[in-house]
C-alpha cells in the first residue's frame, strides 16, 4: 500500500513492500506411524503472507484403537528449522485441546492433553477436530 508521496506503508524502502501473498487449499494427511485415512476433511485452506502461514481445517478421524500420537501433516509449506507455531484446536465432544505444537521443518501438528501427554489417535476415534494454526515458513 502506498501513502501520500509514494512511500510504502510502514517505511519508505521497498523492503517494506508486501510482495508475497498467496491463498489456496491443502490436503491434510495422517503423519502418525498408523498412516490413517481421515474419514473426512473440509475447510482445508491456507493463507501465506511473506513467511507467515495460516492454516485451517476440519478433520474427522476414522474409528480406530491406534495408540500412536496424533500427527497431522501435509502442510503446504515447510516450516523454519527450530521454530514452532501454535493456534487453536477444537475437539468435538471434548472441548478445546489445551496445547498444540507445530513442528519446524517437519511441518506437522501434534496435540497435547492438559497433563502434557500426547493425544493418541484412539482418543480422536470417530471425532472431528477443527483448527486454525500459524507458523513461519522457510
């Protein structure tokens, strides 16, 4: 955006210019050792502004007794090495998942219980999770 006099919003140099904006869809996948096939996926969209990536999705897990940790991957952009992101995850029937972690270069989402343990696939069996997360891409 230009201000009067031709200056960029936030500064007068081109380094302050917004030059990378993208929107699209992405395909969430189960990155746990179980390699589950999600029962349904909807609203899987992303917005990328510079290196900041916002992801949203609604995923319904299949019926499973698998005890591997929940790991959702398929992110459209690799994350920064050593960086983590965060956001909001809502778990139907059980409220908000208290803690999430978006791992750096692995670009995946892990969910934690209130006691700090990892959510297992079986805990999401037949349930839907809705999330919005932010992370920094490479």
